[in-house]
């Protein structure tokens, strides 16, 4: 468990509408208790499809509460953008982690877990575990 600080969650999609909708879904399913800081980072600055390093960095700064930031992405180039930001070293808050998880299920698991006050490792593990969710 954390020291009262919550892990922040950034949801990176090629579409602003998708990032915002998944953030809304995850927060809604987390229940009415403590709300984990969640920020969508979708699309480009001009509102088009794509990813934006600037929007991702701003979202990460907005959700940083000192317990780390978990970043979940939708598709390949979003991953590359986040990896480039992490490699630069000063664009994202310290203790920011790219989480390899399914976008929707992983986001819900991450937000629900972060809302409990869990640390970054537990939030990441919950999101990654979403790969095992079966629908049939």
C-alpha cells in the first residue's frame, strides 16, 4: 500500500474520444469511493487521430501525486511515443511506467486498484492480469 498518495493513470489512445470514454468508463466502474487521478491523452493537439508527446506529458503531470504514474496505450505508435518520452528522462514524472496491458480491461483494473491506494507495482500487476480475462 502507498503512503496515502495515489498512483496516477494516463490513457493514451490515437483518438481523443476513445481515451476520454475509457477514462470515464474506468472511473465509473471504480465506484464511489476514493477516485484515482486519471487523464486521457488522445489524438493530436489539432484534434486529429494520432498521438502527441505533448498531450501525454501534460496528462502525466496532471495525474502525478507522488506515487508513480501508470501509462496504458491502445496501439503500436502510442507505445513508441511513450517509450521515447521515457527515454528522454525528463519529459514524464519520476516513477512513470509504461504498462503492457489490454487498453479497456487494463484501464479498468488499474483505476480500480489505484483507487484502493495500492502502489505502482500492484496497479501494474492488476492491469497486466487483465490479459487473462476470458469472455467465453
